[in-house]
C-alpha cells in the first residue's frame, strides 16, 4: 500500500492551474490563498461558495456568513450566473476558462475578468472549481472607447461624399470605405489585398499614376491632388478627383497612403457644356469671335518651322438685301445654313468662327499655297449652294480673302489684316470668288485666283 501524499507533495505534483482536493482546507495553502491580493472563491458541484479569501469579502461587499453555502446565482443574480455558467461547465469538464462580467454589486460597477479552473481530488476527480477575479475595468473601458471611436470614424468615412482608400507602402489596398464602393463600383471584398492599379485606372494613365505614387513613397512630395478618369466595375467611365497623402511613422518612413476620392463627372460635364456655350456663337453654333481668335493664337504658337497655316476671311455678298426684304428671321436662317455648309467642307482639325454679322473666319493647316487655294474654292462653292432662300429665290454668295503664315504674315494681327484686304479685293473683282493676298513677306506678288 502506497504512502499517503502530503499536501506539499500534492502541490509539487499538481499540473499548473489545478488545485488538489480540499486544498483550501490545508493550513499552509489556506494562508497562501488568504495572502493573495485577488478575490479567490471555491465553488462546489452545485456552484455553491465553500471558501473565500479576505480580498473576496472586500470585493463582494458581504460577510463570510452571507456568502458561504450560497450559489452564485443566489448571490449575484440570473445575469451573473448566465455569464458564469459556461465557464463553470468547462472547468468541471477539466478545462480552464474565463469570462467577462460587469460587477453591478459595487457602488460604481466595474468590469472584471474571472478565471475559472478545476480542483482535482487525489484520484483525479473534479470536486470543485476556483475563481480568481481580476479588475480589467480600465482596459475594457479604454477598449470600448477605442472601439466606439473606430466605429464613429468608420461611420463618418462611410457617409462622407468622399470615398476613402488606404494602401500600404507596397500599394496594396488595406481600407476601402463604403463611399468608395458607391463611387467606384468595386466592393471592399473585391479591393482589399489588391494593388492600387489593379482595377479602374485606364491603361493610358497607369504609368503616370504609378510615377505619382512612387514620388509620394520616396518622399519627394507629401500630397497630390488631380482630376482623372476612372473605369467603374460596370465599365462606365467617370471623372474623379483624387487627394493623396503620405502618412509617415516617427522615423519618417511611409506607413500608408491615404486617398480621398469624389465623383466630379457632373461638374466636368457642366463645365464642358458651359465652355462649349462660351466658345460657340449662339446663332450658328460655330466658334465665337473670341474663341476663333484664341484658336488662331494657339495654332501660331504651336506651329513648327515649315508648317503653313491659312486664314480665310469670309464676307457674305448681298446679305443686307436678305435682311431688308425678308426680315432677320429668314436672314438668320440663311446664316445658319451657310455656317453649316462651311463646317461640312472643313476637316476635323480645321476651325470656323463668326466674327459678327455676316463675317466668318476659317483656320486651316495646309501643305502649301495651292492647297490653300483649293480649299478657298470649295468654300466659295459651298457658301453659294447653301445661301439660297427657296421661297424668295434670293441668294447670298461669299467673297473670301486668303492669307497664310509664313508667306504673308507672322502674327495673328498681320494674318487677319492680310486676309481682310484680300477679301475686299475679291469683292472689288465681282464677288462670289476668292482672292489670295498679294503682299508677301519676301516682297514677291503671287497671282490672285478666283472662280
């Protein structure tokens, strides 16, 4: 027959976190449990309290006579037992467990984490469980406050008109707000873990966009704002405004790239419409006087050596008679017809504008003077064909003056003046024709041509 185990021997041989049967009754162990500055209680198989140490008495705000022999449910209520019961069940099954509980019996309720572990008898049977309570109120309240702050932040981000996207230093998406999903079409699940350029950025914009990200990552710039096109998941192209910022750690390294995005398609479309209306003549739809002159200045500034730019000054013949005899409504109708006919003759890169009244200007890049003259002839024919009033039988024609850079002028003012002079020459020769500027920069005198 083996020698009975002493309490000291049992303590040395017991697994970590497991107390042997009746250990609280051992004087040495009882003294140790009473010296621990944490509330410790022993509960039997009916969850009745059989032992408490002094900190437990202070913690419970009750005397030992009020506590011992009563169940946890009796002492602290149904809510406390519903939280403790699963942990007690695990402990009586031989496992260590824990649970969180708000101690409502205190003057100011505090959160505690209660550890529950089994007490095994010498034969290995679980006779009771021990509980040790740890005050975690500050940790829980801090965590809850942080959780609420994160929740408020997420709610704010999700409800902003701006979408928010965050990516790490490898340009892998780590956050994709609900607003970003609404704007760009891709869900959070589709974008998290993917490269910033994996979706949406048009192929023609990828290299330029990547260069911007790399500048941010290298620290050459801290933020960037731009407007660009984006291809939504539904393949619809929209205009967006990106605001990018590099977030850095204490050592100055890029921790993440934060991006705010908003849909500006409506603004871009509205601006384009307003710009179109501002550039266009209200009656005929061709460029306005200001717009055609700006187009002329731009074309001259971009012209390279050897390129020829021709300007056609068009004045309608007999238009005053139309207005006087038929009225301005019929006259305006003829102006629109002629303007559209001129537009139809031109190539896509050519431009036509109305200077005012019945005067138009055409701007065209041509290969040489013969090509400029050929276009002049087409403009005369088109104007005569379109300038016919069917009801009255009256017709307007066009006198057109042609001048070119660099043959006749170097500046926009000179070019317009030379073309205007040539137009008057065409009128003096009988109208319904074109005339080429006589004066050349080199002093030569090209022949004028007409139909």
